[in-house]
């Protein structure tokens, strides 16, 4: 589906919103996809009307994300590139060491990757595994910290690490939390925000008034943290 905003026709994809709610949810993703989640019984006119009401916001989101895309070049996984970890940028240093164990180390402000033979695919693979290992450790620690504040959660929910293209995290109906390993590239406060978001879904499956009240109890300025994460989302996910 699509609609006109000024001189631009903006296309969007309608998907089914599984929750029992009449609300229409609109998301603009960092790769400039516009996704509209609507109940099955919502008419096309109702969906278009809801999208047009948010037309200016959608246009501004697309404009901001397009500006970010202009400054992003594909990763080559060679020395001198900049890679994120916990919100900071580190220079990548690729070392060809045929006799050494292949792996990644964070040393003196650099991400050093040792490989037997320089190969972009090999460097990328080693970095991906390193990020997953760091994510597993850091997410577990931050989950423990958030559980001390999230008093509505009883017991420690299961935690799964899974690469996702458009989500930082999710919470299953039985309370299992899934987090994107790319999130470990974001600042700690952003990691805490995503974990808290999913913990709130244990109490409230929808984004209800109570959901946002719980968010505010633990992170009073969570909107600012969310905005910070949104602005760096594509740089993190594309890396």
C-alpha cells in the first residue's frame, strides 16, 4: 500500500497485528522500510487514514534514516575500519599470523583480529562470534541488574541470543527474552532500555498505559534513551 505526502509517494507494508487490540502500529525501520501492523478486521481505508495522520512523522523518520545511509559504506573488514562495542568506536586491526590461534582481542583501544590468512569473510566470522560471546556475558549481567528494579517479575526469565534484522529484542508469551547480539555494540543504557522493555512485556503484552508506567518507574527518561538507540540503529545493525 502507499500514500502521498507532499510530492513523495511513500510505500508501506501491512502486516497482521496478532494482539487482541484495535490499534494500528506504525514503524519506520533504519533500512527505510515502513511497516504497519493492523488487526485483521481493520479496513484498508482505516489503515490509510491512520498512516496519513502520521504522515509527517513517517516522512521525517525516512528523511533522517536516509541521511544516515548516505554516510555508511559497506564493511570491508580490513585494518583501519571503525567498529562499535558498548557505544564506543574501536579501530579494527587485522593481523596475519599463520602460526597463532585465530581470535579477537580488545587491546589498547583497538579490536585486534588474528587470522592465519587475511580474508574478509574470516575476519567477519571471528568478529561475529566474539560479539556473540560478549553479548551473552553482558546481557546476562544487565538482565540481573534490571531484575533488581523490575519488581513485577518473579524468577529469572530464560535468555536467548539470536541475530535479528529489525528487532533488538522480543518476549515470548511464556516469558522467554530474546536479544539481538548486535545490541552489545550499543551503550549500556540502551542495552538496559531494551531489556527493561522486554521485562515490561512479561507484565503487559501490549504497549498499554501500564506498560509505559512500568518503563518510567525504572528508567524515567527512557524516551531519550530510545531516541539515542534509534539514531545509531542502522550503523550498528549494518556492521
